[in-house]
């Protein structure tokens, strides 16, 4: 704002986007976020707020429907990383899951940035959960599935767009195999994006995840 910017593409997550949006509105800066999914980004009546992606209430409901249908009668745990994005998504999934008759056997929060999630893994094992729905980012999710695998826990992890990153597999190793996720459609497969994809590849810019949404 101080540099006279009038248009912003960003920010990456809802925890940054929501407070930043107040500053943009006060200073007549129009912005569009390619990735911030919390409903409150666009539910506060701000004239300048736009997004090019879905919302947590949509993604959470879709995830809950999938779990209720595909894991009917199975034990399900819900875990989040306390962030606006992660907790928001997990809460929406839990709301829809409960509304559909599901009852989580375990609900936990983690502290992002930690390296040892063995206490969480132990609680998941003790609960008998056959699926863990995780609201959070790929780094912590990768560590969780790696540590579950190392401890012989075969629980399946399902996450949202926060784990839709090639680094998740690199961190999780064999523990990442079988992971389920909800995420945005891959715009690189859209006919309308053909020229943009070719241009980015010519410049050695990867088109994975949210690049094309931005």
C-alpha cells in the first residue's frame, strides 16, 4: 500500500488474507486471492475482495459426503493445525460429517512447526481410527503420515488443498501412499489454459498446485 499498489494477487492462506483485506479495503486496493478458502474472506461485505478458488464450506461438505459414503461404519478422527485455513476446513468437514450422522472418535489439534507428532499418532492408534481427516498444510501432514508408517499405524489420511503439494510425498515417503485429498481442479488440464501452460513451461515455471489460479 505504501508503494502505491492498486491491485494485488494474493495472499496464499486465509490467516494472512483476512487481516490484509481490511487494509486493502481502507486504501482502495482491489485484490483477488487464488487460494484463500475461508468463507470470511468474501463474507464481510468488502467491495474489493475476490477469489479464484472454492471455499472451505464447500470443500468440507464434499469431504464429509465422501467419508460418509466410502467409510460408512468406519472410525474417523479429525485433526487440524489451529490455523484459520486448517481449522476452518476441519470444522466445516466436522459440521457436515456430524449432520450426516457421523461421530468422530477423536478430534485433535496440533502445533504447526513441530517435528515429533508421535503423541498424536499414539492417540490415533488408541482410538482405532481408520481414517484421519486433516485440516492443515503439507509439511505437518507429511510428518504425520511418515510417523504413522514408522509406528505401524495403517490409518488412512485425508486432507484438503493444503496438502496438495509435491513436497507432501517427499516428506511422507511410503507413509504418503494411499492418502486421499480434496483440492481444486487442475487448471493445467483445461483447454482454455493451453497457451498459459505452454508459456509457463517455456520459462521453466511449474504449473502445479495454484500457479495457474494466480
